[in-house]
C-alpha cells in the first residue's frame, strides 16, 4: 500500500501516527504537496487533498477518518474505534476533536490570507474561540482519563501538536491545564515522536 501524505497536515498525521502506533508495516509513505496538484494525487483523489491511501488492489481511499477506520478494521483489530459500532461516547469524542482539527486548519488558512490582505478578523476570532471552547470541553470528558489510546486520544495528540506548530500564540494550556499535563507525557510516545509536524 502507498500513503500520499504530508509532514505538516494534521489529517495526514493522524493516519501516520495510527500506522506507527499499531505497528502496521508495508505501507510506503510518499510525501506530496497538495497545492502542486500532481497527476498522481488528482488521479487518486479528485479533491486534491491528503492523506490518500492506495490499497494493494489499486483502490484509493481518502479522508483521514475513512483511512483510519479502514486500517483499524483490516489491520488493527479495531483497537482505535472499538469492536462495537454503537459506542456513541467514543464517536462523539472523536467527532469533537476532528472538528477542532478543522478549526485549527481553517485558522491557519486565515493566517495565510494575510499576505493577500484579505484575512478576516471575524473568522480568525471565531476559529480561535472554537478551539478554546472545544479544549475546555475536552477537560470535562473522559478523553484524557483513558488508560489506552484510541481514536480520540490519538487525534487529540495530533491536534495539540499542530496547534503548537502553527498557532504558538494561542494559549490553550491556560484553559485546559489537565489536558496540557496529559499531552506533555503522551506526545513523547514513539508513534508521536516519529510523526511530529514539520
């Protein structure tokens, strides 16, 4: 299998960290700049987005969640998303963190628009507030009290590393001190060291 990926994308990072954490072998990682619209990426994913997994039978899977669920089901013994398909607490926790990743990426996109002179103060504040509110909610949930890493914990580590990487000015640790303490330990597991954003 081949993973079209990037070292900066938090979506790709979730897949890359899952592969490392579950010890999945035989996936070739190919770094791709999605803004270059390479023929290989567009042939595999007409949306021109990463990550994109090309399976051994040539099927292209895209969207990080789809890829994570596929790898978990096929090669990970369903450790990340669980055996039961109706674990609604886990599903909701994962959905919250996935939404926070979306907000962090949109905030980055707004920052990039500054060079064009069209950055919106309204949208910048909205995405920042969504991140802070969401992390305050994480403090109240069981995400950081689990003794094992599943999809919500994995995505949360990837999110927080991305926020530190792209938004160091956002003082999220002040609103989520317990999460910050948990993150300071969990981010140093080998799967996360090997996939840190660059």
